[in-house]
C-alpha cells in the first residue's frame, strides 16, 4: 500500500507543481494547524452531571439511537483515544462545563472548580493535547425558561454570570497547566419561540451580564481566550435570538473578544466563507465551528462540502491561519460516533489541505489580467486536481491509515467495546 501511495503522490506533486503549488509545504502546514475535537459527539451532548436535567432549555438536539454512546468520562476518553489514533495532524480537545466529574457530590455550575476537571486535564497532559472550554448555559433548570444571561430575573442572571466566571478560571487553569492558551467559547440559548414584545431589554441585559463576566481581571485573556458565538435561530428560539450575529459581531469588536462563526448558524443561502474577509478587516481573530446544516442548524457530521472547502480556501487566500481557531461542532446519534468524529475531523483537515493546495496565485493572475473566463476555467479545473493523493501521503507521513482504511479499526472497537454498551 505504502509504495502505491508514494507513486500516486509523486505524480500529484508534479501536477500541482505545474500550477505553481508546493505540495510538500502544504502537507507540512496542513498537519500543523490545530483542530479542536468537541467532546460532545461522544455522548450525544448529554453531559456527565448528576442529577441530569437533560437538554431542556438547550435549543440544540442530537437525534438518533445508534448503540454505543459513551456513558461516562472514562468511556468518553477511551473513545477519544481511538479517535486521536485515527486522525492525522495536531488535535486539541474542546470540553463543555457539564462534563465536570464531581463523583457522588452534586456541584452546581456556579461552583465548578478546576479540580472537577482533573481527570480530563491529566488525560490531556498524557496525550499532549491542548484543552479548550465552554460554559454550559443549557441543560439546567435555570435555563428552562429559554433565557440565561439575558433573563429578566436578576438572580438567574447572577447564577449564569457566576457560572461563566468559574469557567474562565477553569480555562485559565487548563492553559497554565498545559502551557497553551485555552479558547473559551460562550454560546447561550436565549431567545423566544414567537415574536417577543420587547427585543431591546434582553439584549441590553446580555451586555450587562457579559460585561460583569469579563470585568474579572484576575483572568489573563492571553490564557483564557474568550470567544462569543451567535446564531440565527434554535429549537424554541425560532423567532428571536438575543445573541444574534450582529449582536456578537459588535460586542466582540467593542470588547476585543474573539468572534465565533459556526457554519450552521446562518440563513442557508449565506456564505460563511464570504464573511471571513469582512470580519478580519475589523476583528483580530475568529473561532470557526465546522458543522453541516441540512435545511436548518441540524449539526450533521462535517463532510468535505463546498461550504467547508470555501471557508478554508478563504483562510488560505488571506493567509489568515494565525488569526483563526478551528473547532468541530456537530453531533449525530444515528451513526457510529467514533466514525462520526473521524469523518468530520478528517473532512475539516482535508478542507484545510485543499485550501493550501489551491493554485490561487495563478487564478488571481488571470483575474487581475481581466481574463474572467480563464479564472473560471481554472477554478473548475482545481476540483479535478489530485488532492486525494496528497491527503493519503499526509496520512502516511503522520503514521495514520490513509483513505478509509481506518474503518476497520472502528469496526474492531465497535465489536469489542461500543456494541457492548447499553
Ligand atoms: C449551538 C452552538 C454551540 C453548541 C455547543 C454544544 O448552536 O453551535 O457551539 O453546539 O456549545
Ligand atoms: Zn457552534
């Protein structure tokens, strides 16, 4: 197998060279870009808290009943170990606060401490992966009304402010312990199913709440890198989302925070790729959540579709790799979850590779010379370039199975482990 790939790669390398593209440099760079794996595909976004409130108030939902969901932290980590083995390139792990492990003790969200994530941290240390973090503003009785940080009740707002403050300290702790910044992303479900009579009030309160959270100067923002994520609608917030895109774009800019763009959070005809060159004129950094919306924010497993390809093509063309954080965000409970991770993470890194392999200089030269037909022809031709051979070579060099050969490892693990879970 190895020699076949090398021959295919040799041909691909010279094909790309004819377009002025250096495949060696592209492989190296594509392997070095960190991709943060969301822990929540492993257990269908259920979390590890006791007692459980389920996803109530969450506005998001994993559907499907494929057997083998991880039922506790140990099972999640075992599953993630296999996922890491099957992925080329640099990975991180993205945790949500409701994956705290507090043993038999009930610890509410506003009382979370770094010690409740000690097992995740030691796992991350031994696997040499960085950690990212998220406050969990859903799946909790104080989120059941559909409002958290923008709630009209001051006591409820206070609870969620304190949760976020606790989480920022945990994120900072991860960064200190691992020697790498921790991206700390805030997404809240706040919104209304039907037209509210007051759209101003919740948004004004949301600003107040976030300002109270970020006023804590004992958190170093170089270690805890706060990001904010808006969306168009959610389940139960179809008509009104307090933290809309415009809200967060303005808020992040005025408070020097990272703006998160999730591929599933826009009108279906909007291009997230097109937003990159707008936001990066103003914002310093973006957090990118790769996802796949089918008709709505359905969080399907990421595939190498045009939305994902175009997104990373823009990052490549703008040479903006050091201005973006890349993270996965999908959850599908209807298929093998390990495979879901591998497919989505590989597709994301394939899109990164394809961006780096794009013969942009040649295409841009045609454009600059006014030869629109040549630009279009070259763009079409780019689809036929042998990126797959370069991908297989990238996998080989990083010591992971190329193509879909990883499927047999997933099948073996399913037979031995996940199929035995009830
Ligand atoms: C929800 C957001 C958010 C969540 C995670 C679980 O629409 O995309 O990022 O998916 O926080
Ligand atoms: Zn997201």
